[in-house]
């Protein structure tokens, strides 16, 4: 089974989101810095205008209650004979606020109004001021946090970023729904490339439905070709076995031992070739269901017919969910190949992390690393003249390779310390 990796789409979405966060934050701060200055000034001007008008009236009726009534969480008011602010601070922003106070309440145009700023806790600044009331007393006030545009900008930025995050999440969900058919096609194409036959659901946009239909039709054609190929080989094999049987009978009737041995050798070679071809073609269309299997017991059963020519090592408890029949056939082909070229086969079952491996080692002449890929080709032989002086037909390793490719395993090679070949099966796991 293929291991799940982090989707490239998720990485791309994370990068886009981070870029959007930075751009949104910078844009929001610049925007609110320019817009909210006017909004905050207007808010302070409104507070001051309301304060002066209402305080003037309350102070005329109940002087002792005016200050407590007009003091709020954002505005502090007190009355005294002298102004707390002696004159208008030289600030364009404060002059604009004073002008906006008069816009809110034109009757205050004749009143002396002094404004200034004072530092407050937390790095903030308060707006302070003094204005003469109708009875000659001075109203001194403090309007808190004239720089409150930054909290407003921050809150607005957070809100807009949350909105953007929600939009991105919705977009990713929709994108995933739209690309699901394409993802299934990709997985199906990978499975078909490994020799499996899968049913592809024809859904999604019209182009993807047409593609899925074409791939289903292609699979049916490939399956029919493989089936016709298998039938043809069965027919040829049957037709060849009839004359081989006759030759076997004729060989038994020949008195000359040398001629009889030559004929028997040819018959055995032909029968071996037919058996190898049958195993190789079977690997193309073999079906198997995953089930619990003990790898040690499976390998022990494979090497049992070879008696002392094959030995199993490192076979502890190795229960996995895999495909027992393809594993047995692939291991058997490699063990037979090892015995044919090295006389003996050392088979080991081992684990590396979450993966399980079956190693088949021989003591034969080995294979140069430059030919590790070549031996996966059917009928490949290291002796280029393809003489029959060396045993085998070049189908054992390709058969094991095809079985592992079909069921999600892997076949690799290494050179053993004694110079022989190590054929390593990575067990397909579910």
C-alpha cells in the first residue's frame, strides 16, 4: 500500500494563507491609520460638545452633582475656578477637533476652548481640555485614549483575517470535492500500472467522466488480451505436451544410453520451459485477497520441498496482513533460482521499522550491480550467446518481480558478502 504523504495542496494553501495574513494585516493597519484618525477625532469632538452643553445645564441647576453625573468610563469631568489647560496646544489635529466641536454645537463658538494631550498609562494619550461655562466656572475634562485607532484596526484585522480563513477553508473543501474524481483516476492509473484491474467510478465533470470511461474500456481490452494470451499459451502447451509424451515413450524404447540421455535432457528442458512460461503468464492475471499470514510459516512451507538445500533463519513471530499466494509464488521462484545457480538458498524474514522483508541469498557467482535492472527483463541471461551451458530460462526473477508489482510489493537486489546474490522482497502490507 502507498504511504500517505502531506498533500501538495495543503502546503500551497498554508503558504497562500500566510501571505494573505501578512498582506491583510499591513493593508488593514494602513487603511485604519488613515481613516480612523478622522473617525476618532469626530468621536472626541462629539463627546466634548455633548459634555459642555449638558454640563452647563446641570451645573446651573445642581452644581454638586454635575461632575459625578458627567463622568463616565471614557470621560472624566470636574469643575474649578481656574482652567486646567491654559491655552490651545499647537497641533493641527487638536485645532480640527475644536472646529468639529463647534460644528456639533455652533453656540459654543464664543466660548474659550483650550485643548491639549497628556500621556496616559500603556503608552496611550488622553485628550484634555478646559472650557468656560456660562456662570464663569471652568469645565476641565479628560477624554481617554485619543490613539484608540490601533485597537480598532487590530480588531478589524482579526475579523477580516477570520473571514478570509473561512473563505479559504470553504474554497479548499470545494476544490477537494472537485478534484476527487481526478484523484481517483490517478490512483486507478497507478494501480493499473502495477497490473491490477480496478473499477473506476464515472463521475465528476464531463471530461473526467469520459476519461474514466475510456480507462475502464482500456482495462477491459487489456484483460481480454491477457485472457486470450493465457488461452493461447494453454492451447500451445497442450499441443506441445502431446509430442513430448510421445518422445518420452520413444526415449524409453531406445537402447543406446547416450542417445536416450540426450533426448531425455531435451524433453526435460522443454517441459521446464513450459512450466516457467506458465508461471510467468499466471503472474499477469493472478487474483488474491489480503489476509492474515505468518511470514515464517509461509516461507517454511515454500522451502520444505527443497529439504537441506534451503534454510530459513530469523523466523520469529511475523504475522501481517498481506497476499499469501503471490508471496509464496514469488519466494518460491527466487528460492529455485538461488538453488539453481548457487546450490543452496539462505532465506531470512526480517523487519525494518514498519516494513517486512524476505531475503533469499545464494552462494553462486552473483550478478554485477550494472545488471540488476536487466535481470527483471524476461528471458535475460548474463551469457549473451544464450547457450544452454548455464541452467534456467530467465523467467524466475521476472515472475517474482511481476507478482510484487501487481500486489504493491517490491523486489530489489544486493551483493552478499560471499559474492552471491541477495534477492529482497518488500512484503506488500495492507
